[in-house]
C-alpha cells in the first residue's frame, strides 16, 4: 500500500457524525468478509484502541454481539451489538454509549467498491454526547475513521 493513500473525509453537516470514504480495488464480498469478522477488526482499527476480540461469532449478522478488549488511556472491555445488516452492502454496530460505527459498500465495478464509514453519535444519550465533547473525541474519531478505511483497503487488496 502506498504511504500516500488517503480516504476522503466527508462533510456530513452534523458535528456528531464523522464520515469518510475510499475506493477499494476488491469486490464487496471480500471487504464485507473482513468487516463482518470481529477477529479482524484489530487489523483495520485506525484508532489503535482495539487490543483483541474476546467474544462473538466469526461472522456477524443482525443482532450479533461481540466483545473487545480496548485501550484508550486505560484498559476496558466493550460489548457491541450489530444493529444494521445487509449482506455485502451494510453493517453497523453500537455499544452501551449508543454511538454507531456504520460501513456502507457500493459496487462501482467488478473489482471495485466504494466504502463509506461513519461514526454516528447523533442518537446517543445526552450524557454520552457530553462525554464525547468533553474528551474532544470528535476530531480524534474523524482521523480514526479515515485511517480505518486506508487499513481496510490494504487488508482487502492484499
């Protein structure tokens, strides 16, 4: 992967939704197989907060739960639930904070897929939104989303 590979940061019009997109030279099925396997999330994590997958299936579907060992200043564990799912085109999950990580895949050619990742805290409880603001999490999260897509591209094209 070229060190200059970048994803495109998208302006969502909502400060609580951070989004980016990238074109990956791989079919949607291959990319979705990575996204729907929580054991591979550490490999593509642009935030460098995932330490390891500790529970869950090898293939996520709607309603699946999966746990991660995380580190962001302190060690913690988080349980995620898949809340949106369309095979090879959409997967999203959330945890107790109710913010959502969403991946949307669109075929743009036989070996080319546009992937958009969004971090969405717009429907989170007020206390979760306040915590994100207090921690100045939104700029960090925007960079993490963009980096995750670059890492997803490398994993999918490799």
